[in-house]
C-alpha cells in the first residue's frame, strides 16, 4: 500500500501490543501530520505504547501546507484527527488509518478511503 496517513491511536495500539513491526509489514510507509507526531511523543501510557519516532524510519512526519482545512474540522474533531484528514486531502492519500468513529465518518464524507487497525489487518 502507498500513501497511507495514520492517526495516533492505531500506532499506539500496535505499539502497546508490541506489534509495530507487523504494522510496518502490512502498511509499508506511513505518513503522519505534525499534530499526530506531537500526540505520539507526549503519550504517557505504558512503556509498551511508547513510540520513539526517530527510530521508526518508516513513519514520516509531514507538515500541512495549509492549516485552513484542519481549522474547519476542529469544531467536530480533535487536533490529530483534523490534521490527518487535512493531510490526506492534501496528499490525495490512498488510505486513512483511523480508529475513532467520528473521525472516520468525517473522512468518509470527504470521499476518503478509511480503515481502522483491525480492518488493515484483514
């Protein structure tokens, strides 16, 4: 798969069960917006959920070209979800990886192809 934009939740979920290598094998390279990178960096859960982004060369952090789209989504979504959808629209992503239902519905309403952690494995 190519051009997959991911939210923090799927990455943290795979990290918590020690399966980031499986996610890498299935997804290949992932793109995440800066807001998601910040969320991952400040994640304070268990040590098994920690992700040290500089060590994960297959996860690429991308800045948004414009934050206008993200700002429009903020009343409905959190910053990470809004940034994922905005980046997916900018990059014309082949897939958005997101587990949160509201974010998924918004992404689908914008004609983005969306799956969650379990769907990616299937």
